C-alpha cells in the first residue's frame, strides 16, 4: 500500500517540471553531447552573477562549495545542495520506516522519485530564503529585490534539478550530481594551480603575488631559484608577509596526487563471485562486487549533513551570534572569526568546529610552534580525531542505508541475476538461494567500503588536498565511474544484446 506521505505529495508532482524519458535508443555520441551541454550550462550559471545581490567580504560558506558544487554570488549559489538535501531527507524517512516504500514496485519507486524532486524544489526555496534572512546578499534590500533574488535562485535550482534528471533518465551519462561535483572540483584544482589574483604584498612579493601554486612557483624560481621556491611554497606560511595559504601549497599538491593514486588503486579491488549462464551451458564468468560497492554516495550524503549543519550555524551566527556571543544556540552550533589573510569565515567553536577538518595536523596555522612544543599540536589532533570519527561513522551508516533505497541490496541483485539468466554454479537457480549467498558479501562490503572511503576523505582533508579531501575523493571516484561507464556504453553500442548484462538501460 502506498504511504500517505507519497499520496499527499502526488498532486505537487503534476505541476513540477519533468524531463521525459527517451522512447528510443539514445546512441553513445548523443549521450556525450547532452552530458557536455549540461556541464556547459552549469558552468555558465556558475559564472553568471545574481542581479541585485550585495556580497560582503569573504565567503561565509566556502567550506560547502566543493560539496555542493556551488559558486558564491552566482546563479549556481545553491548548486546541488537542494537535490542532495532532499535525497538525504528521503533516505532518513525511508530508512527509519517513517514512510514505507516498496522499491520493488515500479509505481511506488516512481512516486518516491517524484516526491524527492518535489522536495528538491521546496529545499531550493527554503535555502534561498535562508540566504536572504542571514544577510548573505545584504541587509538593506527592499521587498522587490528580495523576491527577484529568490526567483533567480529558484529558476537556476529548477534548471539544475532538470539537468540532473535529464542525465539520469538516459539522455546523458552518469548523473548530474556527480558531473557537477567533478566539474566544480576540476575548476578549483585549475584555479589552485593557475589563478593569478594577488594575495599579499611585501619584500618577497613573488611568493604572495600569485595565488595559483604553479604560477607562484615559476615566479619565485625565476627570482631566487627552484630550491628556495620549494622551501617557500612547501607550507606557504610566512607571518612576515601575512601569508597563510596551507591549502594552496606544495604539500597540498602532494596530498592531491597521493589521494588520486590511492583511490584509483582501491577502486580496482573487488570480490569476484563465480557465475554461469542458464542459456549458455558450459560458459562461466564472474560477477564483481567492488570494495567501493556504494561508490561515493556515503561521502556525498555525509557531506550534505555537514554542509547543512554548517549552513544553519552560519545563518544563526550572522543573525544572532555576532550581536550576542553568549547566545546558547549560536554557541552550540558554532562560533566564527574572519581570517585576516583569506577573509574567509573560520569556525572557532561549537558543533561546526568538529565538523570541519583542521587546517593542519601540526597546528591550526599550518606550522609547528617550537616554543609550545607538542602542546601546539594537541588541539588539532583532538579535533581531527573527532572529525574523522563522525565522518567515518556516518559514511558507514549511509552505506548500509543506500543498499535498499538504491536497489543495490542482496534481494535486488538476486532479481537481476535471475532476469539476466545468471546463476551460481553448484546451486539451484532459486532467488532465495542467490539472495542468501549475496547476503554473505554485499552488506559486509558496504560497511568496509564506507569505513574506507570515510577514512580516506578524512586523511585527504588533514593534508589539505586542493579542492578539499572530500572533493578530491569524489572527483576521482566519479571520473573512474565515467571511464567504466563509457567503456560499457561503447561495448553495448557494438553489441546491443549485452546491454542488460552490462546494466545499461
């Protein structure tokens, strides 16, 4: 029986814009074109400023940008935040059995997807309104300007929702969420290497004149030589020059490369279950279950939790905490200061302090304070351990929850086995038997994968990888998925009979 919640949301689905699923086969080249078009539209919105917005100094939500694929002051201000938050809410409602959805019933699965899209539109309106209330776009805006800003963010949010739906329904490759995250992280890495904005002045101007690491290195190497350039940019911390950019240092470049290598290596680890085909006797193969079985979804959902809490804390701080630092709600959620160099908001206490990684394990300033000895490391180490514990625990929880709601659990995979004519050698071709055998592997792999991906994300964050640890982890996983997806699409293009076996609709 369809839940009351889905029945209540059904009327709103009819007025929500929808992308029609293709009624014909969409060829690989056409999918590539639509995927590229979606990415271009996203970049255009990320480069188009909001009309009427009065932005202050710094970016109060810089921590969220990589996770939500958003850009300050642009039409992509909200990014994929509303989509991910709506998905998170639906995951919690289904996982806690507040609403009952039979994912095996096509009608209920369709209603669930429609309800999630309605929720995404609602979250777009809520988040846009919260940005205005918090003073992100100025505090003296008239009603007309406020409505115009909300209208712009709503229109852009609906476009992003439709782009994601277009790709997922088969017009493109992968999903819009993954595509936009990878595109945003790629843009951050490019800017981190080649951005030419001035970041400071002083006697050693070449170190601080270029924000991009590559440009700063070449400028400094030309002036003083490559050895001094490496020394000056390794931690990129120079109190005399008012320079504090540990996330744009050579150490961050090394961390980025290391994370790339680790993720690519572990992405290839898998358990292979022997299978045979009922219609082709004597032909045997294997069914792979990857270590990262649920891919990057646990980190995306965990990031959404962190980002939403950070978002609420920042709103409360802007509206209440600045005027009354003793306010209990603001003190609990988070207190902030503005970094003198980067003009960014930096958490100093409260819940968000432990939901954001320390800038370095050797101290919040990114350097080891010799005068204080190991005491300078203690606060960062404690904060790092708490951050890592929360990140890993949530990643494991979301890994397990995602199995059922995404149709990746033992029961759903057993159905796919039988529908594709596959069976396990030495066992009867029975759904219960196949499901029981898969239960020995899939839940355990999901837990181990969530544990690993959460640990790796924390590790990358601690070393200050460009684009944040989570961003690098997500982008590498996404690129690997696209590589595999493109390979499958090419094989299916040459042999359409293999489409079902490869999991391509």
